[in-house]
C-alpha cells in the first residue's frame, strides 16, 4: 500500500460492505478534503480460523482503492 500511495497516488481503505463507489467517493472527499479521481472496490473473503476444535471464519470485508488527484495526499 505504501508503494501505491507514493508512486500512483492510490490509497486503500476497508469500507462498509454495503457502500457503493459513489458513497465511498463522497465520504473520502468530505473527510479528507481531497479530489477523488477513481474508486475501485473488491470483496475480500473471510479466512478460516480455529480455536481448539471449533472452526469459524473471519468476517467478509470490502476493500476500496481510491485514486486521488495529483497533488493531494
């Protein structure tokens, strides 16, 4: 994520699974006072975890990769 931020001006956030790209764009622009050029999203599956003989999954999450305008950080 550090290379994305330094070289391509992209930042990675975990967001609410029900949020869409427009909602993510508006939230980032309002919270950080920057101009968002693009938002790419992906759903991240939960991983299998065990505690003794009990097996479960970590929660599914949504990852957003946000591309900012040149000059914004």
